[in-house]
């Protein structure tokens, strides 16, 4: 819980420190939502399966650092499935990973605010991830079936999380993110997750106020 408390304190610090540059309440504070597919890998000891899944992310923009820069808190909920055969007789099956990160993001240009009309934007963020992972491994002995080895893992992990990416406007009110992310586990069994995702941004229609043109 102390990690979560640290993130909240940092978020309030930035919100209060830069509140004087807000041009309007609606411009500086907004909820947005992102959703899209993701692929990646789990990097563990003798385990590196490819993952496939979905990211669902609510985000609250609460602080304005400048005319085209903001701070937000997001929760990129990520569900991952994996199944991969490796070696001659081993297979990873029934693998599942659920991630609940809490992230503080710095947003630049497009999608820093709903009113921002720039074509390109970028963001960089860090936070803390809470992860549940379940998987099983099976190693078959081709000579003696009694030597077959089955292992099951089921547990909770937590650790630092980071993400970064670019945002691209494709039409008025329509844009998407190209994101890279990673989380490192502090559990006894280290299972680090890395991936890339493409997320559509909902609710990004530009307001009547605010101007912007060009790429940057």
C-alpha cells in the first residue's frame, strides 16, 4: 500500500503545483478511455512465452503543465493469455496473467487534453503494477512416463511499471496510441512482462475552444 500512497502523493503534488496555468476546469480535467490489443512476452527463469491479450484503460487528466502538456492518472488493465512449447519435451499451457497497474503519465501535444488538435502526441509514465498469474508446465520423459514432471504456479506479484508511446490523430475525434510497456516482478519467482499495444482513444472529439495545427 505504501507504493500506492506514494503515487497518489506525487499526483496531488503536480496537480497543485501547476494549477495556476489551467485555462478552464473542463480543459484541464477530463476522463478518457483507451482500449486495444496487445502482444508481448513473459520473461522468467526458463520461461519466455509469447503473450496475447487486451488492454482496457480509464484515464483521468487532472493537471495542466502548459498549453499542450498535462499530467494524468491511468489504470491500463491488461489481461494476457499464453501457450508455448519450448525444448524437446516441455510445454507451457493454460497460462493467464491479469495486471492492474496504477500509472502517473506525462502527456504532450495530441490527446494531452480533449481540446488538443495537434496531429501527433507522446506520453511517458511510470507507476506500480499488481499482477495475478496462473500457469502450468509439463515436461515429458520420452523413455519413462513415471519421470514426467508437472508444475503449477498460481500467485500474486507486484512491482514497478512503465509505459511510453505516441498518439496519432486519424480524424476529428478519432486517434490511437502505439504503446510499449513493461512491468518487473518483485516476487520470489520473477516473472517480468513486456509488450506493445495499439489502443483506440475514445471521447477525443476536439472542443470548440482551443486551437492547434500542424504536426507539433
